[in-house]
């Protein structure tokens, strides 16, 4: 890879890493308090149709934490990387993100732990194109404008697809756009393709003239999702971490055992067509499980791949941020009220 190509690949990640490192220095001064004086927990939630969103709407976290006099505060995000800014600054305690943001966050020195696997992500990411666009193979992306949210799981997926096609990153005109910016650009034809995740994949293929060029299942690439906690929060309030995971487990089980009601609930919450929601749920199974060796191996491959591209500025051992102790305690004993 030439010097010019390396510069193109690493331009945004190093900027983001620098911002995250700066924010990490502020985290100690903005923690949630110590000992038994916890008054509030802060949870980040994305636009995906996750049981976390379901639990938010049903008030299950509020009800559970109210027993301890703890209030729950929610913040909605477009993608994973901004949540790491919140974690670094001590303004988020829990969040759920995809595979690429956690790698960038670890490389930046953000202090967090992966405390559960929230999805395997095999069909959660894909590249959308317009039907009749002439883009029929991943090699056809050469010279095309492709939108993606920087640092997201979609970003990692796009680069893996480019590599799979035998192309260089500079062969594709990659445009950094958050989902709310990329959607109108895709609809208007300002971009040729969009590397994105669910529910956008289902929304565009069902409600418009879009098609999925490739997804993770087709190239056998997992894009797992994780439940995260700030390390300082976990050290101070381990019982509340377990409590959080128990409530989330309740939401996951309700989602799986009440599929029809879940479709109706998500459709109402996000103002989506029920057909779109049903398709999303068929493509993305929510999980609340310990992080397996296979997922760790997948993450290490992704981290090594990103270091090779200079998307992160140092080699990392992804096992260092995995902590299955909380999820094992939360799941012990079966269902909880």
C-alpha cells in the first residue's frame, strides 16, 4: 500500500482516537459517585431494534432501579463511536455497540468492559445499492461513491468487503456520513451505495427500490454486538451491573417469546411498517450471553485487520476488555422477575 493510500485509510480513525484519548482524561472527574451514593445511571441506545429499546419504552429499567432510589437517564445515538465519547467522558455508564467501535475505543485507551454478547451480527450489516444501478458484484464498487458512518460496524464491514473483492480502499470513493445524512443521499442518488446495518437494510429493501449487494452471511464475516459498561462504574457498583443485565435479559426473553407483540411494539416505537420490523427481527437475533472464544477470535481478526489498514494506531489484545463475570452471575438461577 502506498504512502498516499495509507494516509487516506487512516485519516478519520486517528482523529477519532485523538478525541477519545482527550475525553478519557476527563472521565475520572465526571464519574457517577462512589460507594452507595449512586443516584443515576446513564444508558446509551441506538436506532437498532434492540430489546434495550423495548425495555426503555416499557420502563423496566426505571422500575428495577427505583427500588434502590436510582434514576435512569437515556441518550439516543446515531452510531457506536459517539457512545464511546460518552463513556470516555463519564457521561454514559452502559451502552451497546458493534464490533468496530469497541476496537477503536480499546485502541484509544478508553476504560470499558464488554460484559455480554448482544448479537452475532452475521446478517446485521450489508451494502445497499439501487436496483438497476449496474452494481451487481462487489468488484463493481470500484470508482463508486459509498457512504458509511465512520468507526461504525458498517465501516469495518465495508473495508472487509473491499478487501474481499481484491480492491484497495482508494479504489472506492468512501464518504463519511451518519445514517440520517446517508439516507437522503442514497435516496437522491448522490451516492451509489451505502454500507449500513439493520433496520435500514430492511427498510430500504422493502419500502424502496434498493437491494442488498452483500451481507455478512455471504462473505462469512461476523459483526458482533456487545453490551458495555464503564470500568470505573463496574468497579464501584458491581451489583448494579448484574441488575442491569438481568433487566436486559428479561427484555431479550420477552422479545423472543412474544414475537408478534414485539413486532407491533417496535413498529409503534420507531414508526416503521410491520413488514420491515418483522424482516429485521428475522435477520437479527438478540442475545444476552457470555462472549465466546469464537467471538473473541473474530474480534481479534478484525482488530488485526484494522491495524494492518492503519485504521487503529496500535496492536491490541481484544481479550483484555472482555469480562464475562457479570453476565454469568446475572444468568445464574434462570429467569428473574
